[in-house]
C-alpha cells in the first residue's frame, strides 16, 4: 500500500470509529493529557490501531485519539504525541496530523511542556507561540518525493495563525489570566539543554524551548490547517536558577497549570469557531 492509500485508510477508520470527526483537534503535550477528563461523551482510539501509526513510548503520553465535548465544543484530541527522540522518523511523528487533515480537521491547537529561556517567565506560565526556531536537525518535508514544489518550499511567515493567537490573547484578557507570548525553539532531545545552550537560544531570540511541536506545525501548515500553539512553562532553563531538571517536575508543573489552560480554552474556543468561517 502506498503512503496516500495508507493515509486514506487510516482517515476512513478514524471517521468510522468516531462517526463524526470534529473540525478542530488539539495535541496535548506532557502533563496536559488529563484535559480530556473534562470532556463529556468521550470515545478513544489507540494510535497503534490505525494503519501506519506507532505507539507513544513516553511516560504520561497515552498514545490515543480521544473525541468528546468540552462545553458546547466537539473536539478531537491527541492524548500524547510522538517524538523524534523516541527513535521515530519525522514522517512517523507527523502521520497523525496528516490523518486528521484527511479526516476533515481544519484547525489544530498544539501544546507542549517547555523550559523557560526568557528569565522573566515563571513555571506554570502559559505562552502563546508567536513563532518558532527549528534546531531539531531535520523537518518532516525532507525526502518527501510525493510533494509538489509548493508544498516542499513552504512559506511559514504566519505558521501560527494570527487570528487564533488574537483570539487566545483576547480570551486570556476576558478571564483576567496573564499569559506570555513568544518564540519557541525545538531541539531533538531527549537530554535537557546545557546552560550554554540556553544562553545561545536566548541570543537567537527564543523565549521557551522544548523537544516537539514544530514538525506537527510544519505539516499542518502544508495541509492548510489553521494552527495555534501554546507552551506550558514547566521549568526554568538550565543555568537560570541552578536547579536540576527532571521529567517528573515537568509533568507535575504542567498538570498544575492545566486548570488555567482549560479556562483559556473555554474562553477562546467560541472565537476559534468564528475564525474558521
């Protein structure tokens, strides 16, 4: 089976399993997976049950699609994502996004746990991603001979949809929630950054760093999806405070920030619907 046929088969299975695939999907990063516990009428589908998809191997990433209602909004969630550092290829990482697009998803909200590069940030902050810097060493369009010239040489001038970012900013203001806004840099991981690397990222203009998100954002833009990005700041970057870093700390802080994230989503989603018109 060629790639296009495999993607079509996976999209068909996603639609047949859930009945209706929502227009909007959300990728839930480390510590934010329990957001789906606030949804009603939940149904799940493991990634590994779809053609061409692989399981997530990272603690806290359940590796499944979830469909349900958050308030009045029907959402499709990725409860956990796939990472480059798990040994998967860039093409494997973004396969869920390609399947969701073929199934009818038009808006993608990507989230992640990130370390602060900007020393003014604090653990627990939410950062609206305005732009990114790709230091992962690759991207998901490398080697894709099936793509057109326009798809491969992709314009990322507005990778994070301005109207969706405005909606998030206005929503935060409406609920008196202070959010940051800045540039996200992604590296391959899995090791955390050195103090010298954090200083380099700051010099490059980054505000937060992580090990994900950018491959999915590139792919979503190629597929003409509207993209919004939110980082949960879970720790200060190496060398800023002198504290040691751990994955347990990352997931704990993200889980504690989840209520603010849920409140932001509740306020922003009605405006997201207007942006889709």
